[in-house]
C-alpha cells in the first residue's frame, strides 16, 4: 500500500512503486501523453512530486539514451496505471526498477484526475507519499510537517546534472565551474551553455547546428564568458524560484551591460530558455510571479505577437515573468493562449531574446525548434 497526503488533509490510497519510504515535496501535475522518461530526468522538477495525467505510464520501459540528465531529481512520482511489462526494442528495464535504482518513492492506482482537479482549483500544494500498509494519523503535527517543506538552493542542487560528458574540468581562476570540451573540428560557433539544470537536448540542438558547446556552471562569472570570447550564451532551464538566484542574476546583468557597451558590434548574443528566460528578465529590471498551478506538459499553445501565429509548445515551470512588470528594454513577443502569461521577450537594446517554453522539446512538439536557428543568425560566424 501507499498513500498521498496533501497539505489540506486530503488522502489518496494507492499501491507502492519504486523505493519504500516517506517523502515530502511540492505536488504538481504534467499533461504530457508521452516523454515520461524526459520528465523523470528533467532537473527542473527538482523537489517536486510529479503526477502524470495520462493514465498509462511505463509502456515503453526505460531507455537511457532518452534521458535529459544523469539522474532523476524529483521527490516522488504518481501515475494512474503502471505498466510492468513494457514493449519496445530499445527498452532497458521497467519504470519500477528505475525508480528503485534512483531511490524515488512513488504510488500508482489512485484517481489522478481527481488529484489534478484539486491542484487546479487550489493551486500546487505540498504533499507526502508514504509507502506503508497503514496510513499515518493525519493530524495537525503531520500537516504542519508537510506544509513546512520548501524548495531551496534548487539550482546548486542540480549542478553537473548534464549527461554527454567527454568533458574535462578546468579552472578559472581556482574555480571548477567550467567543463572544457576537447577541440571540436568543423565547429564554427563557440557557445557557453550555462547549466542551471539544463536538459541535454539543448546541447544536442546546438551541436546539430555546428556549435562547439562549452558547459559552464551556474557560478561562472561574466568576466570569464567575456574573456573566453564566446560567440553566444545559452541560459538554460532549471528548477526553483528564479528570484532566489541573486548571484547568477547579477552576472547576467554584467553580460547585458557589456552588450550595451558593444551595441555597435562585437556583442555576445544571449538566448534564454525557461529559468534562463526568467533570470534574464530579472537582470534587466523585470519581475517574476508564481503561477497557481504552473504549466507542465507538451500541449501548451503560445502565440507569436509579431506574426500572430500559434505554436504548440512543451512547458515545465511554476513561475513566469510578470506581464505588468516587464523589463523596460524588452518587448513581449509570445503569450500563453490559455492565460495570456508572458511566454517570450525580445530585447531592444542588446542582442538577446528568451522564451518560457522549451523549443528543444524531447519528447514533445517541435513547432518552435526554429528558435535555435534564430539564435544562430544572431551570431557572427
């Protein structure tokens, strides 16, 4: 047996999967019909208990080649029906085996539709998964314990989550934030990819376009980026409250100030995705807000205000740039068609743009993959 206890006292009874134990996290839902492996290995879900709204999960098993990072960072996992006999020629184990190996506690067999409705009405809330034959007494003490949980130091907690690592540690100066690749032949653009919890497919999309990608840690200073003469900077996705990352935001501001000084040429184009989008806005004087239940899934419509074209996007975020407090030097480029929240910004005085959704989506829609080509066009070869 296993139980989900929400902070409001609601209890769901199901069956245990994955590791045994008791975990507390922020309970969220994602509407993706596929891509559960990418969800499980996306560092942006750090500290969260993830509920899949699609009823059957695990049917194609575990495929390490599809992972977005080296491990899972979620707190817990909830599905309606668990497939324990996957069928796929690339399958390398079951979902239950993966969760046990990753020490993730989960449950299945609950009414995930009812849970999702609660989270939509009340907003995301903390929850506790308990794998035990008997549900613990749900009293004030237990609920206070659940309510007291908060996600802190999220970005630093998922540092070095990237996979694909023929990378060697370097030092500048006396720091280990830089992982330098071996020299790449036939690469014409040198990109600094800030790892705030980056999905591996961001790096893959850049390398597909002939980029020599250098992964740098969240604590890399702007002076290093400037001194290394990078052709472009990618600000990755990541977990947690963007406003918590004051040090990172300050370094992004320095990069933006450098670009303003170089506005007549030789600036460093910047492309921000998800958390990178939010922190770029904060660095330029904008503000962010926490959404009621966030946007998570592969079916979110966004509208390009410049062309009036609507795209289907993959998203995973609980915060958004505040429409009423956009950076003064930015123009709203994309909005969410469901709630009209900010989904993208173009900057007027620096070579930079950012989006809240995931153009590198995998699995997910590829409608907005062209934004990587836009980034390429911004850089001088």
